[in-house]
């Protein structure tokens, strides 16, 4: 899958990410991946569900991948959860 069809979810309002994914899908992308980590994971799930239920009912969840990343913070390592939700037409 091309790397440009990825939406990284952070601290912005949910609809910003919904519109970013919707734009990519309407411009011809057959698949979009929503990625988030830490506290933004619940926001990423919200983005996927709003896309599926409100805007594109024919959108399917192709796969969900969960993982843990080890980050260096203030001289010590911290584990942070990550999620990738692949959505396809």
C-alpha cells in the first residue's frame, strides 16, 4: 500500500481526520490506513466508525493491527501502544 494513504491521528478534533481520510478515498485511493498511538487510539477508532457509519457505509475494515513501541523519554524507555486500522472500499 502506498504510504500517502495514511492518516496519522493526534490531538486535533475527530472530524479533521475524518475529512482527511474521506478526501483520500474520494480522490481515488482504494484503501486508507488510520494510525494512532497512546491516548489517540480511541480517537482513531472514532474516525473509522464515523467514516463507516455516517459517510461511507460500503467501507470495510480490511485489518486492525495493534502493537507496542518502545520510546525513550527523559532517559528511560516507555512502552506506548499503537493501532493501525486499514479501511478499503
